[in-house]
């Protein structure tokens, strides 16, 4: 059935004008199912969007690697087995809790090339040009993943396994091939048109000019060579020399601005996490250039003032409060957030309990607050897909890694750097082309998030770790563009306030409101009576969108539980 739908959709797309088709292919397929599967182990655990990559990570744990080693191996494997989101040509964030040590994060977000300007995504009339920001080669930002994963390994790996050893399984999979089934088959079919615009991409992903047949083997020999160079030379194998030359040449030929100097200058950054508390728990997550951690903690601070447990999981009264907190936080995101290395972000205020209390006073427990009364009116589009990917790792010593990584859209720009196998991102769209102009996820921003040389575009990726008494309790994160932050919030609430089992906390149907547009998105599994009750409180309801797949690990008295969120096909958790 799903296959029939996918094929029908691709037929519709084939008949559409190019711009519409390009937009539509970025609606990520997801299973639409709301289900999660749990694996319980005694020691380490890896949960990711692709089961084979999780097993590779678990094998690293079994060989004595720590959570960072396992996360690095899993992330490299995902670049091969889940090419729509796992990547070398994109970027992401890693949050690390070190048992007995200070937590850290690694920011390997893409950066704007040196030639970026604040007006680069405006047309001649001064209006935001979404096609340029999303589908032109100017959308390609300097990739950060290779630098970030190598830095993680170098600084925080166990020291027992070399980077080459962690990359080796990915090299093998790229060389020997992975079967084109499930998610890979569906997403390649859907992306056929976008990939097909570029001969370098068609060569890799469209044998004979078409998406591979179900069950075919996808071999990526160029990617294997690129991975091999990184294994042999470290990040220099990617950011300098032939791979860098080929990336810059492809971007230049496509009309973009990224250069070899941009690549050579890329640096991943170690930053302290943003930290908050929620009831008896401590929250660690990603600081700017992600908005995720800041607004996750802001929403939790607001919600701490309510007895959600008494209201009950999934009740209209509880969901209403959660939604009202979302609106306030997303409005702040639009107003204040950007790369804090380049602009001032009022982090102290946004993370404070006092500010949350002030915001809470503006919430009516029985009535939806119109978005226009929160901050002045701005236009915005709808929500996003599920084209990023998250993995969670816990090792036997209690170290934990939450890692979210992305090419932005499925298969990023759809453009493979010729001869490298590396798909390039279109993450420049995460900048605000113009204050008030929405990005692909309907998110608006201020001048704080305008493009500028070397600047990191604001992200919603929210890798998060929840601790109690200094020990890992829960590791989570998600894809889903703007819906990432609200997804992570609800997984945490499911455990902390509603005492749901790990699988139920992940599977529970989700709601999402991002202030603009003033629409409450409900997953289909929200019961109609609940939707009606929310509508009666004044919410404008839209049903149907599936929120991102949150592959989560929960440490329980019974063991370490890895939960694969079945909203994404092929997800899997693997115990050490
Ligand atoms: O960093 C961000 O917020 C976006 N580039 C994430 C994109 C995403 O999650 C795509 N999936 N829907």
C-alpha cells in the first residue's frame, strides 16, 4: 500500500511544474505508523534510524569502545545506509554526558561560505527567494560532519579504537553495497527527479537513469574511497586534497559560492551544553547555533509550574498547556535566536525560571492564546518532513551520546560532489532570507539569523540527555525540522510526568505548534474527541502530519531500553 502511494506520488510529481515538484519531493515519507519497538540490554545500547548502523555501533561497544566511539561508527555507517540524512556533506550536533566528568557538546553545524551576504537569498524586488535558498547551489553550506566526528573521537573516544577502525564498517558497506529496500527504496523513488537533475548524482543513485528497483544493491564506490581517505588521513582527507577539490569544483560548476578555502577553514567547536532542570531531573542539550536546547528548557521551565501528572497523559487539558508553552518558546526563537558566536542571544533570560514564570502568567488554562497576541504578526508556511536523523548511545560506564545530523532536506541538495559520493546539504535555507520570511519548515527569524560569512545557520536539532542524580536516565533527539524541539519535549514529558513505558513515551501521538502559522498540528493517532476538545478551546487544528522519529534510550531499573521509533522505516536498537 505504501509502495502504491509512493509510486502514485511520484507520478503526480512527474506531471507537476518543476518548482512544485521540487517542493513536494521534500515531504519526507514516513510510515505514518505510530509505533515503537524496544530492546532491553544490560550494558551498552545504540538506537538509530537504520538497524544495521545501530548494530555497527553496538559492535564497537562490545569491542571496548565507549559511547563516543559507537556514535562515530554509527554516524559514518548512516552516511552509507541512510544517505537521505546520514551524511558526510552535512552537519549536526553531539551532546555527551561523561560519567564522572563535565558534559560537553560538539558543534559540527555547517557554516556559511566566506562569500555569503545577508541579502543573498533576496530577489531583485527584495523579496525572499525560497527556490534560491533551497534548491540553488548557493544553498550549500560548508559541511561539518567529518570534522565533528573526528574531533569527537580524538577528544572523547576511549582511545582503544582508531578512527580508521570506526570508519571501516562504513567503507565496507559502501564498497559491497546495501540492499535498496524499505526506506531507502521509497526515498530514492521519491527523490528521483531531484537527484536526476545532476549527472553526478544520477551516476550514484539512479542506475540506468531511474531509481533502483526494490531489492537491488546500491554500491557507492566513490563514497568508499572518500571514507577510505578520511580513515587514512583524518579530516584532511575530506577538507583538503582531491575530495575538497572535487566538492568545490562541483559547487562552482553548479553556480554556488563554496570554495576550497571555505573547506580548509572549517572547524568543529566544543561548547558547554545548555543545562536546565525539570522537576527532579537535569537536562543537557545543545546551545546555539541550535535553538533546540534553549527552547526545550524554556518550555520545560514553563510547564514545571503545572501538575501535568494530575491532568493525565494525552488529555486535552494537559495537551493545551504543552501547546501554549510551545507557542511562547517558538515566538522567542523567531525573535532572538541566531549563531551566538556572531550575534547576542539573551540566553540567561531565555533559560531562567523567572522568565518562564512571567510567560506562564500569560497562559489561560482553558483557552488558546492567538499567536498574534504573542508577537507582532508575521507570515509563515506549514511544517516540515523527517529528513534529518538522530541516534542515541549509552555505554556500560554510563556515558551517553545524543547525536543529530542532517543534510537539511532528504538527500540535501540532491547534488553529489562529482567523483566523491558525497551528497551536499542545502542547509543555508536555515538562515532567515529576510526577517519574517519563512524557511522550508515555516520558521521565521530576525536579523540575528541573517546569512553572514562563517556564520552557522540556526538549527532546531535538539539532541538531549536527561540525568537524575548525575546519572543518565534518557537520551533522545529527532528529525522533523521545526517539529524536532516539540518532539523531544513530548518524549521527556512522557517519561517524567506521565510515567509511560519507554516505548509508549516514544510512540505516544504528538502535537506541534510553532507559533507561526497559528495552527495546531496533531498526529493522526490523536483521538477525534481530543481534537474536538482542543478545537473548542480555540485551537485551529490540522490533523495528519507525523512528527519526527525519536530513537531513544531509557535507563530503567530493569535494564537499558533502546527504543526505535517506527515512524521511520528500518529503525532499530541494538544492545552491546
Ligand atoms: O537544523 C535544522 O533545524 C534543520 N536543517 C533540520 C532539518 C530537518 O529536520 C529535516 N527533517 N525534517
